[in-house]
């Protein structure tokens, strides 16, 4: 059974701040990156803690911050606790960060922005700067 705690069912700016805050720590960011590499199958708590060199109490503290932000899920597999990245949540966060990238709708690009493709506004600004 998967248990995910989302601060908000709607991914609003308060959720974005919570998610970014959760990732703004060396150990949590490293744990999250391990989970992204592991993919949807996830990775056991013990393996994450071992790879990061964290004692169980410290690991629990950090992983709870990620869970409370809604960035990861947790499930039991026998005696093991398995954590997995919530790819929908991170795509929402990345989408929020690059929304209107280069003054354009990111749906044109997918989850990433292409700053090499200037927007109409940027073209106007460049033309104005060049004519000055």
C-alpha cells in the first residue's frame, strides 16, 4: 500500500516553497537524486541510508521532510520500507519553475525550457537594444 502525504492536493505556490525547502539540504537532495535514479520501483530505506552514510535517526528526519513535501512515496515490501520519487510532483515543480520560460508556454517544450529559442518579447528587446 502506497502512502503519500501531500501538503496540498492542489500544487499551489505554498506547496512549491515547501517542496523547494525540502530539497534545499545536502542529504535530502542526495536522497532524492538516488530515488530518481532508482525510478518508480524505488529503493529501500536501508540502502539509501547506507549510500548516504546516514545513521537511521538522521535518515528518518530527512526522508520525512521529503515525504511531508509530497516529493516521495513510501510502501512496505515484507520487512523493508521502500521509498520512491513522485515523478508527477517533481514534474509539477519543474514545470512551475520554468513556466513562461523565455516568455513562452512550456507545453511547447515539454518539461524543459529551450532558452536558445527567444520569445517575441525577447526578440523585441534585442531589436530595441541593437537599434539604440
